[in-house]
């Protein structure tokens, strides 16, 4: 599934964006499944806004986002739900866990909906990322780093053609970044998927096929 971004401009940032050159805003671009895209987004350039527009959480923009021939400006609720459950997964910057559910329950909801990863595999991933002992802790009691690792695993519990990531390692130390990026790389390769990672600074987390400055 390919992605096309066509003359995209978020309306709240329009004046600021049009005053400077961007590699994405107000441009026409196409990305193929399997590409690893790094979007370097200096503070204030609309990093999270871009990720939310691509996931169709925000509609306050000009231009269009087209996923596999589906124009998100005219997509229906059922088609959008299917696209998110089968084709596009996301790691949110603010994690978005259910605070009154345990880490395990937060994950098992997604696992049951997608039915693509076994309980044993999910538990192995928790162990790999060093949070197996936290699986029965409520989401609201987890540290930011623990929440982020749960959010990473949750995003990998479904089929996807593309993985969107908004500062996915911002609360992790170097050791935990290494564990998390290796797991992500493995699962992305299994799906032969593409990825779009948006972050503030240059990094070498993955082997990027393209770098764009937002």
C-alpha cells in the first residue's frame, strides 16, 4: 500500500508554514510500502500534527492524504476503522494507554481485536523490553518509560503495511532504545512494511531510505 501526500497544509499553522520551505508541507510526495522514512521535525514545525493528519485524527488541513488509493478527505468511518486495524499502526508520543487498566489488559485488548499475535509472543515481547514484571500494574502507575514500552508493543500487535511513530523513544535510555528498536525492526521486516518516524533530532535508530526535513 502506497502513501501520497498532496499539497498538505494544516490550517492552524498555515501562515507560519507558507513562510518557509518544508520537505512535506505544501509539497506533493509519494512513498512506497517498505520504505523507511525519517521526518526530522525541528520544534514548532508540526511534527505531531503531521502524524495525526496521516492517521486521520486531524482534519483541519488543506490538501490530501491518500493511503492505497483511499483519499482520507472522503473516507467513511467503517473504511477508516478497517484501514487502521489492518494497514496502519501508530505509536503516539503521549502513549494513550487506558490508565485504569493494567499493562497486560491494555495490550490484550489490541491482541484480541487483531488476533495476529499469540499470548506467548506478547509475553515474550514484554520480557524483551524489560517490563514483564509490570504487566499487572495499572497504566496510571507506570513510569513514562514503561508506558512507552507498552505503547510500542501495542502498536506491533496488529497487521500493518505502515507504522507511524511520533518520538517513540523519547522516554527511554540508550539500553532500552536499543531493545525497542530491534523489536520494531524485526516486526516491520516480518510485515514487509514501511515506517514513518518523526523526531526532533537526527538519529540512527533504523536504516532509513529517505530523510525529509519538515
